[in-house]
């Protein structure tokens, strides 16, 4: 198990495009949003804190979806078939991919929070930071399962557009780019039931001195179960395909 996880982490470090897409873009967006205009309609300090959570979550979700969706490449080059010939059990393969993806998700969270402190002067209490960073990191777990699902179910032709559609669609409608309060009522209603909004809202509440709501926790838990079931289905379907080949 551990050797395979180390292998996945080495593969991660050899994909600079992933790091640029999930770290550089959210970081640049954060600096633009908070130093050119206050998209939240609040003062700059409030906007800096609010957008820190939004862009850190956006980067973490992107890292998870894009890295896990790399399973499509593994399938196309026969890597998964080769793994079946090794002593590594299938569950360990899935788990190893998940751990590597979660490692990728931690980087944008840490860097965005550091940028918020060093550049925009965001100041939170120690207890808030100790709750916020784990929430932004571990709370993104459902999206790791979603990424695995897309990786197992998509084809090489559909993987990239499907991944971007899911990533951007959930991020925008879920309120990571614009607050739901300024969206049309029907669109905001959809956004409130998406996992992206529940995930970010837990951290927004902590960042502004509150606690995660029960509704957000339940919403994210429901999506976690749904994505887990989809990942299991996709894995079994992929294994059957490999067996036939």
C-alpha cells in the first residue's frame, strides 16, 4: 500500500500543469478579486476573508477532480491493467489514488490562506485557523470521490469537457465565484443544495466567527454517500471492461 501511495505522489509532482491550474489560477483570481473590486459587496477586509475561502475551496476541488480524473489516462495506456498483475489489491489502488489527490488538495488551501494573511492582512483567531484549514481540506473529500467517478466512467474524448463542466458549473452555481445572494432566486435555490456551497459555507461560517450549520453538514454527507456509490459503480464497471479486454 505505502509504496503505491509514494508512487502516486511522485507522479503528482511530475504534473506541473495540474499544480498551475489548481494553485496559480485560484491565487491570481484571489488577488484580482480582492484588490481590484470587492465582489461580496462588503468592505475589503470582509471580501478578503470571504474570497480566501472561496478560492481555496475552488483550488482544492479542482485539484481533486483533475487529479482523480487522470484515471482516464491510466486506463487508456493500460496502467490499470498492469496493476491487476501486481500484488496491489484494487481497494489499495483506489485508496492510494484518493490519498494522493487529497495531498494535491492541501496545497491550494495552505497557499491561499498564506496569501490572505501576507498580502491582504487577513487575521483570524488561532481556533478559527485550526478549524478552517482542516475544513477546507478534509471537507473536500466528496469531490475526490466525484473525481474518481469521472475517471472511471468517462472516455478519453469526454473526460476533459465533462470534468470542466462539472468543475466550473458546480463552482459558479454553488457560490464560489459569486455570492448566491446576488444570483436569481431560482439559481440560488439550486446552488444551496450543491455540495460546493455546503462545503464552502461551513468554512465561511467559521471564518466569520460562527460554526458549521447542521444543514451544510447533512448536505455534504448526502453528496459524499452519493459520490461514493458512483465511484464504486464506476470502479466495478471499469474492472469488468479490463477483464473483458
